[in-house]
C-alpha cells in the first residue's frame, strides 16, 4: 500500500545550516499494516511523514501509494489518497462550524457539490452512529460548535473525519502528543478501533516508546535520517522499552537521548 524507495532529503544544502533529514530511506507497508515510528529529536520521523504527504518534495527516490507514483504530486493532489491527523488538535477541524458540518465537509471531500440541502436526516443519523462509537457523548451534540470541544474531543473528531472516506493511507503525526495522558490513552484506543475496523494502512509517528510498542503490528526506529530497526510479528509482541533501548544502542553504537520518549 505504501512503497518508499531510497528517498533522501537535505535541508539548506550548501550552507552552514545543511541538514540531511532522510538518508536513502526505503520502507514498504502492506495493506492493513499499522506501523509505529519512534526516534530521538532530529531522527527524521516527521520529515518521513511530510515526504509521504507531499509537504516536502524529496531530493531523490520514489514514493508509491497503492501502486501510484506520487513522488512529483503536490500536497493537495496526494490528499486524495491520504487521511492525516496532526499534533495540534486545533488543526484538523473548523472551530466556528458545527460538529455535523465538519463531518459533512469530510464526507464530501473530493466529491461534486450540488444545490441540495446541507445535511440530510439520513446523514445526521449516520453521524450520530459514528460519534457514539467514540464514547465521548458527542452524538448528542451535533449542532455544537467544534471550538467548544476539549482538545481530546477535537482530536477524536479529527480522527473520525480523516478516516470517513477510508483513505489508502492514514498518517498520524504525533496525534496524542499535545494531550494529557488519560485523554491520549482514550484517543489511542479510538485509533486502534477505527484502524482495525476499517483495515486501514497506518503510519503513526510517536514520541512515546510505550505507545510505539503497544500499538500496531510493526515498529520502526529512526536515527540520523535512517531506519535502524524494523520489528514486527512475535518479536514486537514480546518487546519491552529496555529491550528496545538495548537494540538501539547495539545498532547505533550510542545511547538513546530523548527524555520524553523514555518517560512517556
């Protein structure tokens, strides 16, 4: 479903601020894979996700989504293949619009517009059913302005909106990092529910080692713009934070230095 082939990205080339963010990275995700990505600050996690999304164009290599070469496609054209949830809960929704209006926008993204009434009775019933699955009481607040919701509620709604059309690939960009631990756990629970229900191929960047281990069927660790660990199957199920740190030190020859990842 996702094929990343030998991509590289260098920022500010030829200057004193030159930084190689991705160094000949290859990664292949099968249909339904849920891959968590962990690494220290500057490891290349976010650059990898932004390269897939088209936020940054890569210097070398190719990116294919479901067999389609999207390497040269701008961000807005790649959006047809992707669902994305950002770190900031305020990013993925329109604060001054109602919950039901946000869902309607997400549902009709990329479709032809008509002059029919905005939201039908049938659509409202569908939205209530979808929202009830979240377990946040939003199904009884369809006409509430999204700006009145908490950060966790908005992030759960954004997740629902991003997956409403069942994208080829779901990108989660540290989507629980700005939430308190209890709310983050709830959003991750909802994430697992939606990803498993719809069999979505998912790439989740996280700063939290425990979350990277507990969620998904595959874990990759990045360091200095490269993938240095790729753990899946039974090996991932048995993984602990200590074991992951030991493997990191063995492969990279250095200690992992990111307090938020360790303490999270």
